[in-house]
C-alpha cells in the first residue's frame, strides 16, 4: 500500500480518486494538484496549486511530498508528457507515456492501432486539411449504404469534439468546419459510420500486459433529457449495467483491452494506466467507439464508490508494470448500484457563468449522497461556502440496493442543491435496458460517443 499518493488534476474525477484513496487504511495523505478547496475538504487530502501540464513542476511536487505513487487524472497532462517525466525521475506513475496517450489524443491513431490489433470499430476514414471534398465523398458513400456519419475532431476536445449527424445534408455542411486552416499533412477529422445501440464504458487498470476491469458504467453525454441538446463532457452516469454483466465484461477485456495492450507493447510503447474502452453494444456485439487513456468523468464518480477493498496496491502494482500473476480479471465490487447526476453552470457547454453562490451541499451530504467537486471555488460568505467556477460544477452520487434506489437517492440529494442558472438532467438511469438488450439489438437512444 502506498502511504502517500499524488493525484494530478482538479475535477470531479480527481475528487473521486482522492476520496477513495484517502479512505483506504495505510494511506496517510493524498496530495491533489492543483485540486480545489472542495476536494481538500476530504480527510487526509491536501490541495497544492500548480500547473498540472508542467512536467517539471509535477516531478518537483512528487519529490517534495515524498509520494510513492502518482495517478494522473486528466488527459491533457498525459498529452504533454507528465508521465514520461515522472518515470524518468524514477517515480511510479499510473498513466501512459505521451506516445501511448495518442490512443486518445489522435482518433486516427486509435483506429490504426485497433485495426492492427484486430479490434472491431466502425468503418472510418481520416482526413487532413484541404481534403474536404474527399471527406464529403466518404459521407455520401456512407449515406448511399444507409448509414449515418459521426464527425470526430482528431485531437483533445474535452469530450465535446464529436457530432453525431442527423442527415446527409447536416454532415456535408459541417465537414468543412473541421478542416478549415488545418495542415495538409496531419489528420484533423475522422468520419465514422454511425452505429446503433447503447453505449457502455469498460475501464481497465493496466500494467503494460495485464488488464483488470473496473465496474462497467454508462455515461449520458447530451445536455438535456431524452438525449437532446448539445454534446457535453458528460451529464451523469450509472453502474452496474443491466445489459453488460460480469461475464460480458471479461469478454470485452479479451476482445478489446488485451489486444490493444499487446499491439502497444509490440510497438515499443507499453500502456500503463487506465485504458478506457468506449463501446457501442450493437446487435452484432460490442464495437469500440474510442479509447481514452484515463478514468472517465463522470464515470469515475459512480465506479469508485462501488469498488470493494483497497485500490492503492493495485494502482501501484500497475504503475510498476507488475500486477501479480493470479490477480482476478475484475476488481471486487460492493453489492448495490450507484447513480451520479452532474450539476452544470449556466452557459455550459459553451461559456459557463462563474461566481454564483452554491446552496445545499451539506444538505445533500446529510442524506447520504456523495458530492464531488468539479468546478467550484471557496467563498468566505458563508464561511466554508462554495461558488461556481466551471462548466460541470458538482457530481451528486447516490447509492442503493439497485439502480432504482440509487437513482432515487441521487435525485433527492441533487434537489437539495441550488444556484442561479443550474442545469441538470432528470433522466439519468431512468430508461434502463433489459438484460438481453445488447444481444437482441433493443432500440436505444442516439448512441452519442464520448
């Protein structure tokens, strides 16, 4: 068990990580950088202000704090080589090197690796600047075959660089916007055939060769109820999934995670970290939509409360590239379910309004809910109060014996929190699939990728 851990980041996912680790016996302190005043309210958690995308600053903090493990939360620090710098300094870090992080930072690269690994994805092509004509022609080919198009910006987009088009005309009109003023020799847009089904997130802790699955979860990407409105970084999540049981999760590891790990190792860039497979559960079985190289947000806020026992030793073993032989393929989980509801600021997912005082956090917690801070700032009035300071402000997580009970707990607790302009969905985990949905192709929503 690592006694001191540094979590890099300052959002809801990092709060959930800090909360989980700080409650594990043997861990004396969790440092979160940059963290926030809200995250620092957890026992044994300390927030330190720094630039999370400055590798030298992160290494210096890890040394000064004598940490035995660093867990990198967001994708942006990974994309600039924070994990590379920590490994070069001899500090165990859970997070892929910059080259391996390209699985998320370049959707074109993800498709290349998946094809080489024999992992099923949607039919797709990548296009660089100046190739608008070819991109439109590919959209027309998909339409002629009866398929819609999904447009994905190649690069980091905070979960918002995806448009699931509703018509050929819309796709043709939007294609040029992805390619304008982009270089002619670098992919800027990936166009995929639109798949039908329900999404699922299967995230595994990986040491370069081995993968241990966390509980499966499902994110809700659109801003409004019934999957309407613009795409967001995620407005809520739930776990477990009625249509992806434990046996199916292990099959996903065999079909997706382990082949990807083998291909990355073959390329000389072994993957150590959270390997997030965003899936579409189609009538023909799961298909990979994308890979992320970190825990999902808000998936982490419903996954981590379900993990039984200590997570620290497994994270440290993975960081060292040495998950012990005989480790089960799935982490042990607590009975029951978790549902998380994201509370967002006015203006999100565009330019969010900041500075609105938040009321009701203590009342929500008094009901037994977990409240994870994502975009908040401390306020002196009242003492210990908080205000909005970002797009997704809080995630309220309810737990219960089943999804219905967990949803009820989350809804009641979320109702206790208020600020001017608060946005939220009220249908998280409301429309549950049957256990046989994936096998039978049960109709589902829009299938919006993360």
